[in-house]
C-alpha cells in the first residue's frame, strides 16, 4: 500500500494514520474539525493536502451514525479504490449504505479491538493496534482486491485479522465491550453521592472495575445508539442474575437457617460461574490464559522506582509478564505487583532481596 485517506482524526483514525505513515504510506487527513486534522498532521500522522486523483484505501473513522453517509460520499467522490470503516458497530452501517445506494463491493466494515479512555488525536499512538484483534466483516460481494488491501492495512498496523459476520460481531461486542462500559458506569455512578469517608477506602479492585467509566459520554452515546438491541439483551440477562443475587443476599440476612443455606448456595453458584467465565478471557497476546505468580514489591512514589525494579528483574533473567500498582491511601507509596512465570518467581524474589528490595507475598 502506498496511499491512503483517513477521514476522522480522533483516537482511532489518527492512530491508524500514524501506523501507516511510520511504514512509508502517504496518508491524507480529513476532518470536519480543521484544528483536529491539523493536530494529527503535526503529530506526523499525514498531510492535510487534499487527495488528487485516487488513493488505494479510504479509512472512515467517524461515529457509527455517520459511517454510511461518509462511505457513500467517498464513493461518490471517486477518491479511493476501496473503503473501510473502523467503527465499533457493523450491521447498521452496512444496511444504511445499501439504502443510500452505495457500492458494497468496494466497502468492508472493520473494527480494531483497541482503544483508550481518552479520545482525540493527542491520545493516538502508532502502536495502538499491535497484537490486538482487528475484526473484518466481508460479504460475498466484497471485491478480492479490497479485502487484500484491508489485510495489508491490518498487517501494517501490526494487528491480528479476525473474520466475522457483521451481526455476529455486534452481538459479540455487546457482551465484551459495550455492556462492560455500562456496568462500569453504573458502579461508578454509585460513587458520585457516596460519603467521602467511603470513597477514600477505594482500593485497586474498584479502580479496575471503574477505569473505563472515565470514557467520553458522547462517544458511547454514538456507539450504544447504533447497537441498542444486543446490549439490552445482555443487560436483561445480567439484570436477572442481579435480581437472583439480591434474593440470595436477603436470604443470608435472615434468621432462618434454611433460607441462609439457600442464600449461600446462590452466592456460591454465582461466584463459581464467574470463575468459569473469567477463565475464558484470553491471556497475553490473545493466547490461552496463563496463571502467573505475583511478586509484591513495596515502592515509593518517586522517579525511577519502577525502572529500577524492571532493570533488576532483567538482570535476573526474569520476564515480567504483567504489572499492576496498588497505591497506598494517603501516602506517597504503593505496591508494585509483578506477574511472572511461577518457575521464575523464586529466582526473582531472591535476586530482588539481595538488592535491597522488600518482598510482600
């Protein structure tokens, strides 16, 4: 691929443009907000110069409600051999494009499964998609040359192509992406009017669950408006589970031993089903989940602490598979939780202790 047009220079569009530009593709940038396109260009994502002639591929990175119109407009202008979108909903744009008389053979709906809580070009990075699934939803009408161009784009972004049917994709993301956003927001909303003394007790678990509640509301209004049915279906099933959980907890709160036993059984069933579901979540790089051993290292909140730990772990020949930091309440300190291969944990612990680190297991 030598040329591309990116329409919409938010987080995803700019990240695509940065990845392509870094690999020698000439990228043209368009956005209804000239300042946003200018910012993306200043970051090295491409040029604001208009397309002269045709590019090989146009990437539509606009909210779901505007995808079909943007694709139809690109096709009307004749500025690209093929066209994709990178929105998080696939069925509705395809049907809307058909209603607008667009050419389905030169269009392919896609969805890179990557993002951040922050939006806009300043949050974009060229490596946003590396190792992440990138869903493609071709149909029998999709031209082979368009599909090949899209596969090349995915490879240039270092992502992993996954082929799905459009409506199956929408049901899938309702479960693994859209509903988690709403559940996170629902729990975080409980904190808004909570006593300050309660909020100050927040630990890493609450931070993990509510992290994505910081996402931009308008972006999620656009997404949920395009996929309301599948999300409502998941929430309805979740609501039934919540209702049963409430009943079990009320039973636990009673003085009747038989009711308490039923309540315990209900809560245990939920927790075990949760264990089983969590075990199905893909592990590092999308591989099968792996159980790591956690090595806890108390650290102070000052520059260079994490770098020292990583350097010492590297010197020990131990790869840190993942890391989390639990911040201490009211103190400039925290606990670095290093996830490592269980066989390597004893070596790492001994090595760090020799270098003066405290270890919490």
